């Protein structure tokens, strides 16, 4: 007697400390989920493959989506396609991700950056449903952005690295910046480690009335204004650990309206700024759910 | 006896001083061309319609593309779709462009900004053939950018306005900027009028060894680095009157490599920068030829 199987996707979000994987078709239909610590590429990717290959009665894995920390090589014409590029994370520079997964799983696989995954997740099930173009920006240990434009994330020469935007320096700000490449870029001035270095204490311990939040809002608003002027997103979603400080978002909103100064005539950049610059709806799951969307797309292309 | 007619497109590039129109199918197949001075919307658009309606034996107009100065309303769901938005150009704020053309011509019409037109033209027949994503930036009376991403220009909340990017101020630069909205944004610091104001003479009269060119390169390289980090273009094309000063492009190239400081590991941003940051191949015709591409697309969608 034939067993009727339904089709499911594998979704993987690869981060610096853990890889989260699920088997399912949507946030409301998760068959299985696992969290794997990020150790060596061989061990971690091996555990991901073991999880995805596990026999599960009644379901058939048809494709896999992977959203991972970068930089990664997304160019199918490149010799290092499917690999992590040079990264500060020990052992992961040059690590092959896509190849082993494809060989051992035998299903179509799509991959993208964690932030491109996050914007796909938010546009499908989160804070930007149906919107395009749309921008997701995470402000945490680093600053990174993913944009959905004309139906797909942006892949190009490499992939966007929005955290390193040049920003004007506030006149009274003498902080030298912490970016090892650019010093006083957006990430160098307003990422979690930059704010911690400014205050001499970890971000969660910085009180809500510390003047550093106005400084952070100043840089983030300038960075976001540049992204808005470039991508014309219909909404901007903010995630990442630094945004957990509730005082920050309203400050960024006010500052963004001030920075743009009425140049772009849209109510979203004035009285409706609260609907335009919004917190992530999926939180830490945005990239993982986005990987489901990647898997769907891989299946279509496969 | 039936006359055999072949299909041709109408292409219109609308600028602040003139509207250039052609009938044809490509830069190598132009049936007719006209230049119309920009006066009032009624008079100018009337002359465009008259030109496009003119009977021409052997050809049949099947669609029209319009690339025009902005800001313009590109959102088909908007009440002011097809109109120019608020502009400093007398009489053109709110001018209806698309409606009269569609009514009088009876063919599908597509429209876009002049810079989005230019990037379409360059990607089809110019300096970026077949590349995507790709960026076109014009540095002239104003600074504006158009990007082709995932097969189409970016339209969103409004459309990109890349000239107004926030930029870091060079430490020794006391120039207050001339942008009436943002003061010291990219356009405020490095557009033609900004350079002229810095030097007290028109741009064409500024000698090649004037230190202002290093300043201009500094701001343009910072602006371009932000665009590269956001859009990850496979090539960046520079056009506009200010770029006619031949000393400027090599300075911007050197400065861009310096600003990015090796962060994006691609030969295009190092030893191959001369192939990456390139002058417009179509010059003043980029937008007009791009309007042919818009017309092709309008026909497909019509």
C-alpha cells in the first residue's frame, strides 16, 4: 500500500553562534526544528545534513533554503560559488556550504545572506507583507541590510553590505569609530559594540536616558535616509539586538524625518513615519522563515 | 493593395530645457527625430504629441516610452499617476504628462525618470550591456541616479533620489553646501552649481589643477561607495556635464578604492577599477535610448 507523502521544505539559518534548521512549509506548519551550535564547518554542516536527511513519515523533502552570515559567494559563475568568503570567524573563511548540502541531500538548494533571508521572511509573513521594494536592517553586533527589489533580493558584484555606509559625523562627536576597515562608517559609529565602547558597558546596561541613544539615532537616521534615497523602499524594518532598547526606534523616526527635511513628499516620511519605520515582526526567526521562501524558490527553479 | 508597415516605437526624453523625441526601434534605426524646447507643459506635450502622431509611410507606432526629469509619480495606484510632482520648474508642478499622451496616441505608454531611462539605455546599448544590477549616476546641475535591479528600474515609495545622500564632510572643508533641503548632502557639496559656487566661476572655466577637483572626487567617491555598498552594482556609469572635466574620473576611481579600503573583495574595486567605474557610452542620448527600451516594455505589457 502506497503511503501518501506531502511535500515539505528544509530551511536553515546560519549564524555565528548557532545554525537553526526546520522542516516544514510555513511558520504555522513546522514539522521539526533543531538548533545546532556553530563550531567547525565540517561538524556544523554535517549536523545540518544529518537533521535534514532524517526520515520523517508522511513528508518528503523537496528543496532547501539556506540564509547565512557572510560574506558569501552568491554568483553561480564563480569558482567559489556556495562558499563563505573571507571572514573574521575562525575556520569559516572559504568554507563550502552549498556543495556538501547539494551532494548529500539531492534536492534543489537556494542560498542567500541572513539579511536577504530576513527581508524575504518579513515580506512574506512579517512586517512588510506584499511590499516591494522593502528594506530590512539589523543593528546588533554588526549592522547589515537586505532589500527585496523587483521580486528578489539584490545580488551583484558581491552582495549589499549596508552596514558600512559612510555617514556624516555629528559636530560634537569625537568618537573615533570602531570599524577596522572604515573607522567612522555607520557600523563603526552605531553598532552594538560601538555603543558599548562609547559608554564603557554592554548595550543592555546602558540606561534609556543616556545621551548615547540620541547619537545612535542620529547615525542610524542618516544611514537609513541614504538607503531610502537609494532604494525608495515602501517600508523599512529594523531588527537586531540594539533595537531592543525601546527608546531608540522613536528617536530614529524623529531624526529620519528631520534629516530628509520634507524633500521626499510622502506621508510615510512625515505624519505616517510610525507605519513606515517599523520593528521586525518575526524577530530572530526572520532569516529562518525567509529560508523557507528561498526553498520554495529553489523548488520552482529546480 | 495592402501597404506593408513595420512596427516602430516612440521615445521621448523630457528635460528642463528641451524634450527630445524619436521614432524608431534602436539607435541604429531612427526613422525621425525632433528637439522641442521646454516651455509650458501644454505647449511642450502638445508638440510631442504632434510629432508622434505625424503620418509616416511604412511604419506604425506601436508604443511609446517617456523618460523625464522629476520628481514624477510612477505609482499606477496613485491619483497623480502620470504627473510631475512638486518641482522648482515654473508651471511644471502637477503637470499631466502620461494622460494626454495616452489619450491622443492610443498606444501603450511607459514612463520613468530620466536617470532610470539612462540606465536602461546604457544596459542595452551602452557601457553596461547585459549587466544587472547596474547603476547610472549623472553629475551636472543636479546629481541623480538610476539603477537597474533584477530586470527593472527601482520604483518604490517615490523613486530613488540618490543625489541627496548624506555624506561625511572632509575635515578641511568649510563650504556650507548649497542644497536648499539638506545643505551639505552630496548634491549640495559636489554638483556643478556647488563646484561653481566654491570657485566663483562656471564649471567649464575651472582649471584641471584646481584643488576643487580633489574635493569633488572625495564627495563623489563617498557617495558612490554608499551606493555600491547598498546596490552591489556590477558596474557604475558616470554621466553629466561635470564629468566632462577629464581630470575628475581618475580621481574618483582612486578615491573610491581608498574609501572602500579593501572591504569588498572584488578586483573590480581594486586593480580593475577602470573597468568598473566608467563614463557613459551614450552620453546625452542615454535617456532617449532608454525610452526606446521603455516603449518595448510598454508594448509587451499592453
